[in-house]
């Protein structure tokens, strides 16, 4: 199965879940909220800025940026992901700007975006592809703009244990995924500067324990619901180092 087909199948399943009565509850989960908080922190005044999400998935964080006044553009290889994003934007009375293309070859002119970012994408590629991705993101970003990379951290022990458990049972949904130790070498090899990196998403790690219940769908969903309730009650704890590594880069 090719990459577009595999990701389309993943997003078809997610669209089915989103279509249920609890769809919004599960779509706007702790991982979405963690990424949203990162973007709000890194782009405190997004109004009027031109922002590219490369590998946009649900597009929900970009939707938040659009509501705040940013000019957002969604790029994803999966047509199903883009259709899901379209439905979320439509629920807010918005029509998204979207492009179906590979993150390895961004179909844009040079220096057109104030911010170029991706979350949960670069860990699915090998090193030479990661370098190509960062070079492409840098190419389309303005000289004083930001490049923001968000990926699973190799120090997120709970996530790693759950992933090993799922991998051993061929249950890990995204396929090839290598957590990131640091963005420093990637930045150097890509010819960009790593301004800073940090970890966040302590409570988001708990989400992945759902794989221990993979054979029992009600328990799988029940665990996801429990983590959502817990993370909403104990929200500030999620800012502690955890699941995600954030790299902020510049040209």
C-alpha cells in the first residue's frame, strides 16, 4: 500500500469517529490542545500573518489560527485529511485554502510565509528526507519568519513503552515513526539555525496507553475519554516535559 493510500485509510477511520456524537470531544483531544498551546505561545499575534501548516491532518490548530485572523494554508498528501479539515472549517463558516501535495516538494514560490510549521510529520521520514523537508520549509519562509517543528520526543518514556507494545503486535497505526532526540543536527544539516527547543505534553503521553486496550474497542475509547477528562482537569501539568519535542528554527 502506497503512502497516500495508507494515510487516506487512517483519515477515513478518523472521519468515521468524528462523525459520531462524541466526535468533537475526541477530535479536540489532549494532543490537539498541546499543539494548539505551542502555536499560541510561539505566534502570540497571528492576525494577518501568512502561515503554512505542512502535513496538516485535521487542520484544527490552523482553524484556530484562522479564527484569530491569520491567513492559513493547509498542505497534506491525503485527500481524506483535507476533506476532514474542510468540514471543520465549514462548521465555523470558513472556506480553507488547501493544497494536496508532498511536504518533500512544496508547490510554492520562495519566501512567501511568515510561519511554516508541522506537527507529527517529520518523525515518519528518514534522515535524508527530513533534511529535504526542512530545506523546503525554509525556502518558502520569509527571512525573518519562523519554522516550527513538533514531533514525539525520544525521552517520552510512557509514549515509547506504549509504542513498543503496539509495534510488537503490529497495532501501531501511523507506521514508520522514529521519535526525535534533538533538532540540532537536523538544523545544521539543513542550513538553518535552531533558536531553541523544549519538551512539553506530560499528560498527552497518557493518551498512548490506549494501545494496551487495542483488542477491546470499548476500553480503548474509554481510556481515551478518561485521559481527556483528566487532562482538562489538570491542564497546567501538561506543560511539563513530556510527549512532544518542539524546535523553533530560523533562516
